[in-house]
C-alpha cells in the first residue's frame, strides 16, 4: 500500500473514479469533495470500500489529500519525492517565482532534510517579507502594526530550533531566541538598538514584536543596517544618546574575530577582550538611564580547546557600571549550540 501522500492521492482518484464511474479526475475530485463533506453514514458503499482498501480516514482524505490536486505540478512532484505534506502546502501557496527562489535558498542550506531546509527557507522569506526592506527617513525600522505579543518561554534556559549551517557560519542568532529575549525584557513601544546587527535578526524580530529598532554593523548584512564600528559609536542618522530602552551587543566569537581581525589590533585573547570591552563602553551611552544592555556570547570549541568569554562579558558589563539583572541560556534542539545572554541594567538617572 503506498503511503506517500502524492501516490495515495493518485490511488484514491483512480479507485474512486472506477467505483463512482466518474468520467475524469476533475469529476472524481469534485465528487469526492462533495461526498466527504456529508456525514459518513451517507457514503455510498463503493466509497466506503475504497477508503477501507486504501486504509484512509475521511478527514485525511478530504483535508489533506484532495488539496494536493489543486497544487502546482512541481509541488505535487516534490511531495511524491518525499517533501512533507505540511511543507508542500506552504510551498504551494507561493508564486512560481517565489517557489524557485525558496528552492535556491534551501539548496544553499546544508543542514537537515530537504523538507526542513525548504521549511526554513519559506520561514526566512516570510519574516523578510513582513519587515520593511529599508528604514524610515529617521533611520529606524518602524514597528509592525500587527505585533506578535506572544509571551516569553518560561524559565531561564530556552530551547530553540537548530540554526541552519549557513546562518551558523554567519554566527546569526535564531529568531526564536531573539523573540524570547524581547518578550522577557522589552515593553510595547520600546526602542531597541543593535550595534552588531549582522544579518539584522534583532531588527526583524523587534519589528515583528511591535518595537522600533536601529541597527548597525561594520559589515551590514541587510539593507536596513547602518554601517558603523561599535568601538567608535557616532551619534547621528537617528541614533542619539540614551535613545534606547534595550541595546544589543552580539560580538563575533573569539575564533570568528581571529579570522577577520582588523589589521593593527592586539592579537590573542587580550585583543579580543579589548574589543568586547570597547563595544560595551561605547554601547552604554546609547542606553537610556535605567535601561538594559543585552550582551550575547557563544562558547567556541575548536581543536580540543574551549573559549567561552562569558566571564569576560560579565566583568566588562560590571566595569561599565551596569548591574547584571538577567542571565539566560539558549540551547538548540540538538544540544549542539549554546548562546549565553547576559542582561545588564544601567544606573537610573539621579533624582
Ligand atoms: C555574532 S555576529 C552578529 C550576528 C547577528 N546578531 C545576526 O543575527 O545576524 C557578530 C557581528 O559583529 C560584527 N562586528 C565585528 N566587529 C565589529 C565592530 N567593531 N563593530 C560593529 N560590528 C562588528 C560582524 O560583522 C558580525 O556581523
């Protein structure tokens, strides 16, 4: 008995066509839609026999298999080749051009099954499509008018889906982890600044959660990210002292920094610690008094050696005059990636 949904759909059409004596597939499909909407006791015995023979539930046949008949051929073919039905359904809603772009994106992702890669590519497209491509004239990404207000996950250690290899190489955060941080620490209407924005995950998620966001990076990875060195913060282009309730700093990991270390900087751990310290010192004036500085680090294990930098992050946060008020661990579902989130509160204004 074929259990692949595309083959099951074809088997259903063929057997039901014979049993109901319909002239073609289109007529069989509409007869099945009609019959499967009525109570089961009204089913003609021929249909009951077909469903029994194929070991098919009525609601699965009506709600899942029959919809396949309306999908574009390329999507039906992929389902036949093993694409899960729920991913096929999302793919089928896209235009041909969008489907092709999703496939190109999924091919460049090497992590997991084809279905997982296509699902991630569709999700990336959805998040990007929902966000404005550019900042408003004031330099900020405006908030979504229909914000996602889902609450933070419980506890202090959070699970999040596996990050695709490509994003892992770019050291991008998973949107679910950013969502959890913002749900826990930001209030509706807050302004968020991200000084190491990379691909702009914080900005995109802040937008989706109804927050304003200003993003920058030395190497901007999205059109709404301004170019700026976080060790030399220059106010302007919408960035003003004390403008943000939350400032994010997600420095490169030690090994990424070693790889791309700017010419002339101090080598080794000392040089890395100096970079992090400089970033934290420059970020504090951007936070409004009593606001939060969120610093994110990931331990890196390479060549049998682990470099955490978490202690350094905490020390630098405290030396910059903030009080550590939050510490979270974000771990991916495979337990292979761990993000450490430190939240420091700046001093409140006197009086
Ligand atoms: C860990 S990645 C951040 C990834 C980002 N959160 C995302 O989700 O895509 C670190 C980023 O810091 C940037 N970076 C490195 N040195 C910097 C500096 N001095 N000033 C600003 N950004 C810097 C890198 O270009 C990189 O995009």
